[in-house]
C-alpha cells in the first residue's frame, strides 16, 4: 500500500487588534471575519500573514471591501504592494473619492474608491491567500501601489 502524499500546510496568522494573533485556515476564516465584523463599531483592517507575505482586508463597511497584498520580502524593500481593483476605469483616472475609511490597529487610513470590491470576492481572495500566500490571489484584479 502506498503512503499518502503529505500536503504542505501553510500557517496563516490573522490579526486586527494589538496583541490579538490567531492561526487560521480556510475553514475558520469566515467565522473569524464575522466575529471581527460583529465586534467592530467602525470598519477595521484585518491582516493575514503567511510565508513572508501579507494581505489586508477592510471589514465592516456595507459598501464592500478593499484589499492590499504585500509579497514576501516587502518589509525589506518596501515595493511591490498591490491594491484590489473594483473599477478599472476609475483606477486609471485615480478616482479616490469618496475614499473607503477604516482603522488599522487604531490608526485611521483611507483606500481609493476604485479599490472597493464585493465582500464575497474579498473573502474568496483571502481563502486563496491561505492556500498559496506567495502569489497575489487570482480572484481579484490588482493594481500596483
């Protein structure tokens, strides 16, 4: 009898508040995002980290979400991040207004309106990130920062 192949397991860490880090997999991802959304009084940014890469997602805004992908090694070079694109024409025109606002570990930040996508699409991209973090999730159209 052949030994079953062992799949590489990616450890993904999720955080949204100082000192709150959890391991998460694709099965638990929806539950954790729902928990954060229910607890938030305003939109917040949730960070997922794995294999040197990171993705941020805005949760808690009824208009949708925005994502930013940071490839492995980004912290060393500071280049190569990508923004989700919900409206390619507006992205070409750099139409920011009105920005999507959220809080990242208590700090106010804004995302261009063109980067807003449907929440379900954002969650699909996060599931892809959990499975293969070293590549930008293919569920989303990306624009370089």
